[in-house]
């Protein structure tokens, strides 16, 4: 794929985030926040309201929106060449009930790496030897959500996510496997599971899917299960990226390493 001709796999951070509603139910919100959610639903979920759903019932969707959700897990994967010339794919997760801890850990990682940009790039701090982020539907969801929640937490935006006000073509360091699969066709949404299936890659949704994350977090209180699910998404996105770049055969030779969560800091060679 021509769009990936300049991408060095060992300079790509593959990312997935898991988000949940900021509270376990609508009634836990403050009176002011309840009113804001109700007004928001009147515009964003007008059809469901018309069909008889209440704003309380719709609060299960709050994790989709940075204003009413929070990030409980960020999983990151990257390729690196080992001394014996084996290609390793290493996966690390930042996960905690305290969202600001999660975001700070991820921001610290990104702060150490400048974004990719060619010599004509208008994006501050970018460099031809810089790094990329890659996520499935990242340009419409993950990247903006991460930036917004960092601002809410009072965390300084790392250069790779300080993207407000820029046009998509100013941000070549932000890769999106779903965007690449569109081939200019903007009529629909292709899920990661669907694209993986088209490429004969095992589905990452063999335990839970995104619609169940909030319940697993708030009712089961099983953050470890969410971390496992998030890491599977990262591995699948990596395989999709290899397929799109014409290097699908590499995965069979890759050494997959899961770094201990949450105690070990991520190191990039």
C-alpha cells in the first residue's frame, strides 16, 4: 500500500483504548451533570428518545463520549528487532481505576518520542525520523478522546497528541487502519473484527466486545479482563497493519511479548 511506503514498523506505536461511563449509573451523576447528559441525549440520541428510551437507560453509552466517560485502559504495542534479528512485538498496558494515572503513564511514553513529519511538515516538532501512532478508527475516536481526557485531567499534551486545529494532512504521524481500508469510500464503518475476518486473522472479540466493557468494569470490577481484551485488539491491529503493508507473512515469525501489568515501565530500543 502506497500510503505506508514511508512507515518503518519499528517506529509505530499501535494503540487501543477502553472507555467506560464516568459513573456506574445515571443517578450517581451530580444534578448538574444529569441535566447536561439529558440535554446531550436530546440531541445526540434523539431517535432513541423518540422510541421511548430514557436518558438513564442511555447512560450505558456514556463511555463513547469524552465529556461523560473515562479511559480505564490504554494498550500499546510496538515492533522491535532483537539482537538475533528476530522481530518482536511487545505489548504493554496502562490501566487503573484512576484515569489520570493511566493517561500520565501514556503521556510520559509519548513525550519521549517526536512525531513523524516530512521536510514540508507544518506540525511543530515533527521529524523525518519521528514516530507514528496507529489505531483502528483512531482518527475519529482514540486520538481525540485521549487528547480531551488529558486536558480534563490537567496533563500536558505530548506533541504526538497536541493536534487541535490541524488538518488531517498536517498529521501524517497518525495512522488509522480503518481509514486506510476505506480507499476513499466514506459511506460506512468497518469494525476491527470484520476487517480481521476479511484477512483471515482470528477475531479479538472471542471473550467480550466493546459494548460490554462498561459492565465488566462497573459490575464485575474486572479490570484485568478488560486489559486482556484491549491487548488482543492491539495485536489484531498490528496484524491488520502488516496485511495492509504487504507484510502479512511476518507475523508467523514474530515473537510476541506481553510486559507485566502494571508494574514494569515500557522501554523502547
